[in-house]
C-alpha cells in the first residue's frame, strides 16, 4: 500500500510539473496561452499513457520475465499507435484552427512523424530515468537493510554457537554407542544431529539446494512424530524435477513449524500435513496445508500471521518482485501457497 501511494504521488508531481513546463514556458515567449494549454492537454495524457504502458506493463510483464522479443514488438506497436494518434490530433484539430499552414503537408509526412516521435519519447525517456533512479534507490535501501540484518544475525549466531557445537559433538558420540544397542534410537539421534548440523553450517549460506532443505524438513517432521505419536499423517509430494534448484536456507521451516504450532499441537484428533512441490522453468510453487480443528480456528487466524512474519520479511528482501504468498483458511484446514521466481 505504501509503495502504491508513493508511486501515485510521484506520478502526480512529475506530470503536473511537466504540464506546467509544457504550457507556461511557451506562454512566456508569446501571447497564445490557450493554444499551448490545449497542446499540453493533448501531449501530457499521451505521454503518460505511453510511459505507463512501457514501464508498468511491458517492462514488468515481459522484459523482467525474460520475454524480450515480445517486449520489443509491443514497444514498436505502442510507438506506432501513439505517434500516429498524436500526429492525427494535431493535424485534424489543432493545426486547422491555429496553424493552418501546417496542413499543407500530408498526414503521413516523414519529417513530421519523426518530430512527433522525438517530442513524445524525449519525455518518456526523461520519465524512465526518474523511474530507474527510484528503483535503484530502493534497491540500495533494501541491500543496506539486508546487510544490517545479516550482521545482527551473525552476531546472534556467534553468541549461541558454543552450546550447539557441544551438543552436536556429543550426539555423534552417543550415536556410536546407541547404534550397538538400539538402531532405532540411533537413527533418531542421527536425525537430530543432522538437524543441528544443517542449522549450524548450511544456514550461513545465501542459498542451498532444495533437496537439502527438504531433507532437513523430513528430519524435523520425523522428530516431531516421535513427540506427537501416531495421530499425525504427513505426505510430501514432488511433482517435477527439482535437481539444481536453489532457495534461501531455512525458508520453509517457519511454515512447517506453523503447521505444528497451530494445527497438530492444538488437535486432540488425528491430524495431517500435506506438502506439494511443483516447478517450472520460471517458478517454484510450494503448497503447505495442515488440518485444524474448528474450536481452535480463531486462534490460528490471530496467531499464524505472527509466525509467518519472518518468512514474509525475508521474501520481501530476497525476492522483492519475485514472490507471491497467499493463505486460504477453510473450516478444517489451513493452506499456504508460496511461489518463488527462478528468474533473477
């Protein structure tokens, strides 16, 4: 919402100032104020529409999604349509009234068409320069904020590393001993050891393989099953090839924790969690759904947003325009759909 308001304010200021420039600077040099007011009323809306189409529709929908050929074809179409529209308005309405000599040339006259093109795209280019300056400024702010948060997280990690390292080493020793007496217990210890190892080492990386993140999730779920018993059914379905796909580490864990905290832990009846993963060349889709009981639904609605705040914040920083997260609440289930762009 803040971003939308900021964009509206920017456009209002920019186009108002340019309207005054287009009108008043010409009035200062002659007495035909109404003529130039009328021309400004024609030129500004056309320039605004062209700028909006190029930077908010074509650039975002086509260029940023790697459909550059379609982007340039649409650019040419927009230029032809609006340059001809601008030329037609001047030729049929403004020139006959105020500049009759200009109608001596035909409607399709190369030098006039070039002039209309240059006069239109000069302001469009000027507008685009301000747009890209705003984008660059926002990116710098986001990067600085991300650096600060990363430094803070690293400091917290350093403070808490001594104890996890000790636990990790002890678990490996206990695993060796337990394997001889109880292989099942040894496997549980191994999963806990892998969980701690992933949290200690892989969480420092900017990206990890999706297979590794899912292995971590499976270990976490298996350990939770020991606590909740047989009342929980968990299914993980991978519908496409995910080899080589990279995501930020520990991105999915808060979502899975949310399933336990507000679903499984609150349930006295058998419960379930379903994780579906699909991938295309352009995006990865995660659908994570868990059962909830009607009596606890209000509590889930109030608290789940708090549990996912960290995930939303990380997505805003790492995928500013490359993610989509939606939540659907039904009477007996809670579904989160997360889409991540694979195009950087």
